[in-house]
């Protein structure tokens, strides 16, 4: 099971389009509220009822963690110590992790991007501690995927899917979705 971590202020398109694409591809994924209540409010006013709450040790067996951006969503993820502990646990386990827009700052502040190629929303580069900043829409460095922002969401979601599915399966879904 993959998990999308959500905090108030998350970027709706980055979270929901990624969720939709992964579910279309039949990759098990759940939304997780980090705030102690299942309802999370997006950066543009959409309220979402998540699948579950972040609880101690609950995500230790996750097969992948996804962090949508948006502000103050990414800052809220970044200031949550439980999120950082989970990320560090999964970093040691070499679990796939993906962050888009401002959310790579969370990976950067946790030291996860040290020596890795990464990208983010323009202006957040200073938060990517130790990263090799790359001017690309979506960057994959081993088990870590980062992306620049809302316009990169589809490519971001398909990059995540590529860690679990064949290129042929992904291309078939792109065709079904009328993806160029």
C-alpha cells in the first residue's frame, strides 16, 4: 500500500490527480491525514475526508510515501515530527518516496536528499539540503522522485507508477486516458 500524506493547505491537484492515476492503475493507495482529524482542507478550499489518520508505527510497512506540495501544506508536513520520523524510517528501508512542488523541502530538511538529484517549485531550492538541484519537471534519483509543481502532476504520478508497474501497463493507461 502506498500512502499520500496530507496536511491542511495541500495542493489539491497534486494530491488528487496522483491518487486518481495510481488507483486507475490499480496500485493500492490511501490518503492519510497527519493532523488527528480525517478532514483536511486544501490550499484552494477543497475539504477531503482521508482514508485514515497518521498513527504511531502505522505506516512502517508502507510500500511508498507521497508528499503533495501546496502552501501551507508542505510547511505543515515539514513541521510535523511524526512525519519526519516516518520518512527517516523509510529512507533507511530504501522505500520509494515522492514529493512535488514545495514538498521536496520536507525530504530536504530531513536530510534525505543529500547528494541526490532533485527538483522543486521555484524558490524552494534552498530547502533541499545537500541536493543536486536539477532544472527538470520530474526527477527520479533511485527510490526518490521529485517534481516542480501542479503542471507536472501527471508525469509525477506516472513516474511513481513506474516504480511498481511495467512501461507497457503505464502506456496502456495513458492511452486510455487520452494522455498525449
